[in-house]
């Protein structure tokens, strides 16, 4: 008759196959079957511990990967890895000068202060880190004082020891096959890092490397974009003054203040004045968009009556529409809830939408401004009976570089920057703007603002 304990071990193995490792075989005795059951139980506990570490590492990696900027990612690293690695300090050093220099980029410590001076760097040949890049394996130094006695010339080790660091785990970082730097875990206790965990450390370094490189590149792009915005603002500002100066003299010529002009000269001056107006409008839009993007515009949110805002917008729209022999209608309820917004900026956004509706519509058609509330928001709508927008252009309509295929029906000037400005203003209010259109029948632009109001006084727009 077979031993019933064998059946228990078979069930235990089946549970292992199902991914359940914390199972007690419940096999008693001192014979080989009992010892086998004990070994299987120990194997189950080991597998369970390893699985939990993998799950924890995956969760931590997901949290870390949610950060975009390098400093945010590193803060996630410092807060997240405690269940896996003991440390009192984490530091990041990046390779510069084509891999010849190691510079401390970031460090966070629970000690009195960071061990290294700000901007501290060493050439790679001054350190023992070069061999780690070649081996691409973590290095454990469990007694930094002993290591410093062996290598008294190691300045970086001396900084760490003087700060109270006793043990160090160094993980080389590689991204896309190339070394990018080192991640340092440091502890105030001797002997806390074990060689048995080197594979886990290597796995952590491999995953963190890619995330850190992504964050570093994103941050570089953000900094370059900021530099671009600053350059654009300076260029637009410097160009506006000479253009205004030129337009002033052209106005004097056009008015005859500098002598009578022949008809051909009048025509030439008028073309130059028109070009100056177009360029000045473009520069003003560029400056406005740049100021919003760089956060240089301060919002002054207040509780506003949206009907008054709409009436003022409609009054300006009527003048534009009448000039083009068009009609403008305002359709809004007698009562609308008060809304928190920056009155000037919201007026700018709505006026841009109405102005666009008039520009891209034919004489004899109607532009309609509507308003209402739903789902905790107030909405404004500007509808026209104009040219419409091709469906494939709707997705990029509010982007900075979008150039629409349709053109104003009366030859009006259009810089193409009005809609990006509208989008930035609405985003700063916690709102949205969207467009729908049927080519040849017209377009509808819908603005939505949350009724609770998300702006705080003095917040920067950007």
C-alpha cells in the first residue's frame, strides 16, 4: 500500500504550479518522505520570498517611471527601495566629457548634510569606478574605513567616511548599451550589503538606468525648450521696436506730413504699412504666447459674472462682423452661475475665437455665441457658418506649429497663434477648448470652465 504522505506531496507540487508557495505539506515523521516534505516547504518559502521581491520591484519601478523630471524620479528611488536595500544615503553620479569625468548630479541623505561639495567631480582615472563599467556588476564595500586605509588617496571615500558612511553599494548604470553613470547606496552600518544579493542589485540598476536616462533626456529637452522660449521672447521684443518705428514713418508719409505723394507712391506706402501691421500683430502674438508658456503672466482670478463677459465679447464681435457685412448673435440664459476666472485673459480667449469665426466666414453669414452649464462646468460656444476645417487638421488645431489649409475669406491677416493662446489660457484655468467642424458648413469652438474655480490669486499662467 502506498504511503498517503506521497499524495500530500503531490498536492503540494500542484499548488506550486498554481503559484501558491506558502503551503505547509503537513507531513510528519523523520524518514526520507518527511525530509523531502521539509525541503519542499523550504523551497516554497524561498520561491515565495523571491516572487514577493519581484512584485515589489515591479511596483517600485512603475512608481519611479511615473516621474518625468530626473529629480522627481530620484526622489521616488529614495522613497521606494527601502524594502529591498538598506541605506541612509543615495547618490547619483553621471558621466560627462565623453565618459572621462564623473560628476555628482544628485544625492539625498538622512545624515546631517550631503558628503560631497556641490558640483563635485573627478576624472574617471582618478577613481576605481572604471573597472565597474567594464564588468558591469555592482560593487560592495562593507567597511569603508578599512578600504580608506588601503587607499588613502581616495578623496571620495574620505568624504563618505567623514560623513559617517560605513558601507557602500555601487551600481553602474547603462542605457542603450552605453555607460551613463553610477547609483550609490550608502549605509552608516558596517557589513549591511551581502554578496548573495548582487543579482538583485544588478536587476535594480538595469531597470533604474533606463528610467533615469529617460528622465535626464526629458529634462534636457525641457531646459532647451525653456531656452528657446527665452530666445523667442527676446527676438520678438527686439524686432517690435524697429517695426513700430518704421510704421510710424510710413504713417507720416501716408498722411502727407512729409510732402504729397504720387498715386503709385501712396499704393506702395499702403502695402508697406499693411506688411508692418501684419508683422507687428505676429510679434505681439508671439510675445503673448511666449509670456504664457514661460509663466511670466500672472493670473488675477476673481468671481466674475459670465453674462457681462459675454456681452463685452459680443460688442466687440458685432463691430468686426458689421465691418464684414455679417451678423452676430448672443444666445445665453438670463441667469448663469458666477465663475472664477481672470477676466482679461478669458476675454482674450473668447475674443480670439469670435475674431477667427468672422475671419473664416463669408459676408451674409452668422456667428453665434452661446453659453450654458452642465456637469459642474460652464461652457461657451462660438459657432460660425464659414469654411470649416478638414477633419485631419482638427487634432493639431491648437498646436504652436499648426498651419491651417483654409484662409480668411476677406484677406484678413492671421498669424495662426490665436488658437494656441486660447488653449494655454484655458489650461491655466483648469478648463478645456475643443473644435468640431463640417467643411463647407462651419465650425464650433467650445470652451469649458469648472465652476469650482481652480486658480489661486497670483498664480503664474504657464
